[in-house]
């Protein structure tokens, strides 16, 4: 419902006012387009907001005046996981060290975090149970993303080169969008085992295909400053907030693998964020985006530890929410900053 309303308004404006369709791309100039880093930073914060809602709902399930607001912010963040799926395919290349880089940059940190998390979180421990939870990303709730992403790495590696360009890629994109839509309306679930639903590639294959399609078209990002475009987008965004609020305060939880809302959210952010991260706020977003793996792997430890305390004990719902957000983003970012600085010092020796 939300996605159809937003895309309908956006498409109507594009037709009536002949707006250029604002899609992301790879810069071809001296200034690096940092918008994807900034969007990834917002997406990582959004993932934390989704989990903060679960944290508040855990302690206050029967207090809608609190949980409806946290649900609204959670629903607003439902573009987050598709952003990372899209970004991963946008920059994927079949190189000689393709699997080496994936193992060292993603799997080994994930394995280390999963081992630590398994021993901290679970009382009953067996090697088979750990292997299963590691394979399907169940050590911590957000860890499902790593097995999901590795499936896409495997698919990309196995796809013949002839299907990654031109008309073949466009056909592949149509197939992926169709499968994603069928997954959205739960037509594929009966054919899949229950444990696979959360890591199903069918939930996100359209976003992966979009990244491949844009990379093939080699689009140069638009930096148009047309004020009417911003006004129209602001109007559409306002409509979206109203619909989103209506859903949230009715207790409806938006899913992050639905097609329309994540696509619309990405297009909005790509249009309004600056190409260069010259401002402090945009630099902070870019830093979070580039170090999102630290936050993704470490923040579950933080919020799991915080489940010993009622979030309202931190000074009420508003202050408790802010403190929870700052801790879950700030602690991993601090570790990322220290680790990055240490690597730079070692590499300069």
C-alpha cells in the first residue's frame, strides 16, 4: 500500500513535469560521488532503529503510545537492507582474488562475531547447533544478512558474462523483479523450507539486479539543482510520511524486502544528498557507511547487553531512545575508528 502510493505520486510528477529519473551511478570525474556511502550510513542507522523498536517492544508490548512511535521510525528505515544488497552488486567484479576478498573482509569477521555471540547468548551449546545458526545467520537476528549476501556472491560468480550486459541483463532484471514480487505476496513461501525464508534470495533479487543494471549502463550521477524537483520530491515524501504514520499507528510493520518503498526511499536520498561529503554531517554518514560492517557485527552485542535494562530507565522514552541509538552506533564507530587508525599506522611502518 505504502509503496504503490509513493510510486504513484512520484511517477505522476515525473510524467506531468518531465522530471529526469534520479538514479545512482558511478562517478566519472575528479570528485568521488559519496552519495552511496552516505545512503549506506543512513541505512546502517536505519537497521539500528529497526532493532531499537524490538528493544522497546520487548519491555513495553502493551504501551502503544511508546511502541507506535518506535514502529514509525522502524518502518521509515525499511529501505536499509535493500540498500546494502544494491550497493554490493553495483561494485561487484569477477577478479582473481574474488573469493579471497570475500572471505577475509566478510566471512572471517562474521565467524569471529558469531562465535563470541553464540557463547554469550545461548546457554545450551552444541557444534551442530552453532553450524546451523552460523549458516542461516541466527546467532543474532540481523546476522541473516551475511548468508543472504554470500548467496548473491555465489550467484554472481556463476552467472555467465553474456547475461551481465545488454538485453540479456534487462531480461534477467525483469525475471528478478517478477520473482521478488511473487516473494512479496508470499506465493513462493510454500515451496521453501521455513528456515530459509529469512535468507531467501527471492526477497531481494530485484535490488541485486538493479545494481547490475545500473553498473552496465554506466550512468553518470546527476547533480541537478532544479528547485522544482526538490519541492515535488518534498511533497511526495510528505505524502509518504502520512501513509507511513497511518500504517505505523495501526500497528502495521512494513517489511524491508518489499519492492516499492525501498526503491522510492533510495531514489529520494540519491536526489537530496550532496555528491561530495564536504559537510560534517555528510562526512559522518560516509564514515558510518564505509564502516557499516563494524556496526552490523558489533551493535547486536550492545543491544543484547542492554536488554538487562528497561530503555525507559535511561531518562524516559525520548532520552532512552536517543541514548540507545548513540550507544549502538557510537561504540562500534569508535572501535572502527581506532582499528582503522591502527591499520594505517602499521601500514606506514
